[in-house]
């Protein structure tokens, strides 16, 4: 709609400018013809080198100038100006079109004359429709046997055979009608654009609501799918996440302690269960700092220290095989992650409207889960986050 409105505005400008234009073969009015002759003579005498002097002439005669006006300024220029003045003076009392003016000068001079002359026509539209001067020797043709009666003259007949009192010619009316039509079309386009503006805003709001609703449904589906995948993974691998038990894992049988003699019950040197101690030492907590996941949901960069500009998540593991992760609670990390939420957050996190951040702080509602597979930490269950601030 905006393009259509701009297009119609351009049509209005073109039509308005056309109202002050005339065709190259249309006969010029006497004032325009004299101005054209003077302009041709002016540039023939001085060319481009006297641009400043030409501007002075235009400032002195803002409504146009003639050969005689130029002669008052350049009368002391010598024989060259006198020759040019006499040659163009012979053409001043004639009439003609723009094409006739073009024939009076060389192509190089006309390149200088044309922009100034057309600019003069645009600045003085009242001279365009002025009646052309009658040509000497032309007489209106009268029908044989007819006589004009006194007091019943409808209008003087001009040199072109048209009645002067009959109004403006069709050629002169054409630009005017073009301007009127262009103006009406532009107004129609403007009214249409204003009436449709409210409808477009409402459509945009409805579209935004539908997108938010779809995103929420997708996030809910993603969370449910992650839970299902988690359960399937546990069943297939036979591994339970720390703190959880398999559904079919049997409870260890409790064997009764044998009755020992009082002498055997005293054990001066207790035996340390070395495997149990080693396992307890192996399950020492360890924190790893992760960058964003790639398209395969594998964390691309892992470090045991925080790296500004790279570290987004912190992963906690006890056995080096499975662990839980969450977004690092640092303002600089939140600013870095929210710069590109689609790349930094969506592959590892879920939440309501996660694609459209509405805050500057990321809060982890539930930690995600990752597993060390083929030398890389892989996202198994996404973390659930929301925005604040």
C-alpha cells in the first residue's frame, strides 16, 4: 500500500509539472519566443564561460529579457556581439516552436540553452497558454458570399485559423486534465491507505498472538518429548540417573548377620573396604563450563574454568558420565546469551516464548541433563528457563 501511495504521488508530481510544459513542435507564445531568441543569442555570444554574467542578467530581469535588454548590457562588447545581435534580431519578430529555436544554434550551444529555457517555462506557466502572435501576410479565410455583420463578431481569427475568443486549445487543456486526474487518483490512494491502516494493525496483532500460542504449544511438546526420551534412554541403557531407581531394580536382600563368639566380635584392626572408598572418591563433584550446543545438541566447548564470552552453562557431574547443567547466573553471561537466543539457548533450554526475550536476566527453573557420549557432552533433557528484569 505504501508503494502504491508513493506511485500515485509521483503521478501527481509528473502531472503537475506537465501543466507547465509544452511540446517541442507547439507554437510558442510571443513572450516565450522572444525569451528563447534572447537566450540563444546570449549563449552564442558567451557560451559557458560567462555563467556568472548570465546569472546577473537573470537576476536583473526575473520576468524574462529580450535582445534589446541584452544589447544595453553588451553594447560595448565589439563587433562580434553586434553581428550576433543583428542575426537574431531578424528572427525575433517571427514565431515558431522549440524545434525552430534549436535550428538557430549549434548542438553544443543548444545543450546550454535548453535547460535554462525549459526552466523559464516552468517558472512562468502563465506564458504557456498566451495566444501566439499573428504572422504577417496571413489573413483569415472568409467563405465566399458571406459577410460579417456589425455587432455580431464571435471572435477575432488568429494566424492558426482558430478563434481567439473560443478559449484555450485542446493541446493546452491536456496537461490540465492530466493534473486533475492525477490529483484525484492520489487522493483515492491516500484515503484507501488510511482506511486499511487500522485493519493491517489488527492483522499484525492477531498474527503475533497466534505465533506466541504456537510457540507455547511447541515448548510444551518439546518438554513432554524430552521426558519420554529420558524414560526410554533409562530403559535401554539400564542406567539410572543419580538419586533415581530403575522401575524393575530389585531391592538388595538383607542377609542375617552370623552369630559370632564374644572373642571374635572384638576386631582390633577394622578392614577398610578399598573399592567402596575408591568409588566414593571417584564420585567427587566436578563443575564444567560449557559453551552453546551445536546442531547435534553437543556442547561445542568445555572448560574447567569460566571463560568470558564463551561459557554460558555450568555442568555438575559426579561420575564424569552424566550430569546436570543450568545457565550461569552472571549478568555478563545473560547479556551475551540474549544477543542470539536462537543459537545460544534454544538447543539446550525450553520455556514459554523463549525466542522473544522479554527481560535481561535468565532464571533456570529446572536444570537440564547431559551425558558424555563419544567424547562429547550431549544434551539429553533440556533445561527450563524464563526471563526476568
